[in-house]
DNA sequence: TAGTAAATACGAACGCTTTCGTAATTTATG
DNA sequence: CATAAATTACGAAAGCGTTCGTATTTACTA
């Protein structure tokens, strides 16, 4: 899978994943909560994303409705693997340690992780 | 800190971090273990990196020696934060869980993580 | 010293992303 | 029906990264 969305594209995918099928206007409004983006800029990028098959669009009504064409979990996994390779030289454990170390986790979160570890240890048997 | 190296730049930084101060030729040879890159291409990118202060260079001898000007641990931390924001919507814990879940960890690695968690739980007191 | 090899410097080209102005089209409103 | 408003379509420009050909400089060698 060669999945390498640009910054803007990933930003838009996040919005589509979060709020589901959306119009350009809706996505643009969401984007503008963080930074100023012109409407036609958002439109253009989403049109390009459609060409690349990152999204699909329903053009039945005048206002086109866009839907993410890639699965969120898969995309995350894919990006995570690449990130581990490029930034942590392939060591997922280094990444986990660093992410854990520099984040104040709540007791609940820590419990969750311990649970996962316990499961992994059992699977190893 | 506005640290946003390009793919090539990060690749070169990794090499400099790993093998320390290096000549362009040395870096280029290392790059060519993965993919074909022209010598002048590598040279050009490293020159640009020097302009951006991503690296420093010693020009005393004819063969210039380049050194990473950014700290590896800090750079990783910085990139990690951005990655969590853009790909995991800010949730470091989601990232940890996903990275852990999709990686077969050895008993030693799991022990290491448990150690870290134990320390974090104590710090919380 | 002349010639060759190695290294740096320079500049141009190409592709991709982002941005935006403007035109064309469609829908709603008075 | 005529006008306004909203939307899509189109194209161009600017910026950045990457690549590479070529010129220039430097050092070594026969």
C-alpha cells in the first residue's frame, strides 16, 4: 500500500473519519476552527483527493458529499509503521517507551496498558 | 520549535546520528544501501541542510565534514508529538496501544515496559 | 609541471502541494 | 422570470523538495 497523504489531505481525512460523510462547506468550517483556509482551497484539495481515490463523492445533489475511501485503523497502522521506520529506525519499542515516558498517563490508562501486556504475555505461552 | 525535515533530510540526520560526523561521500554510500541516490544530489541536500542549520560543517579540509546540529532525542520527541497530533488526534495512549498491539514484543521488552509503568505509578503518589 | 581524480558550487528543470481568482453552473427567492 | 446566493470547475502562480548536468576548485601523482 502506497499511502502518503499530504498534510492537508490527512487533516481532511481526520475530519471525514470523525464526522462521516460531509460536504465541502462542512469540512471547510471544521478546518477553519484551527486555521484560516479559503473555501475554494478546501474544495480543490478534496477534488484532488477524489482523483487519487482517497475519498469518494456522491454528486447526486448539487452539494457533493465526500466520504473517506480509506479505513481509519488501517491508515493509522500504515502511517505508524512508516513513522517507526523513519524516526525510530524501525524500533516500535523505542517509540512506545518514549511515548509512554513523555506522557502523564492516568491510572486508568496505565491499567489498560497493563491489561494489554498481560494478554500479550499469555499469548506467548 | 519549528522542526520539519523533509524525508531526505531526516534520512540523512539518521545517518549522522548513527555514525557521527561524516563526509558527503560516506553519507551517500550509506544512502545507497537502501536506494540509488546521485552523489551531487546528496551533496546538494546536505548543503541546504547546512543553510537551514540542521547540520554544521567543518570546511577546514577539502572534504567537508558534516555534523547533525539537532539532538536526536529532542528531534524524536518533537516528531513524535506532531505525529500523535496529526495521526492519533492528540492521543498518545492510542498510539501506544496500537504500537504495542501490532508488535510482537519479547519478554524482555515487556518487562522493560512494566518497569516503566511501575515507576510512573509510584511517581503519581 | 601537466594531467587526472575527487570534491564543491551553481543553476536549472520537474513534480507536487497549496492557494486563490474567476468563470460557469445550479438552486433558491422575491 | 430575474436576480442573488451557493457551489463546482478551471487554471495559474508560488513555494518547496529532489534530481542532475556542468563548471569550478583542490589535491594528488607520474
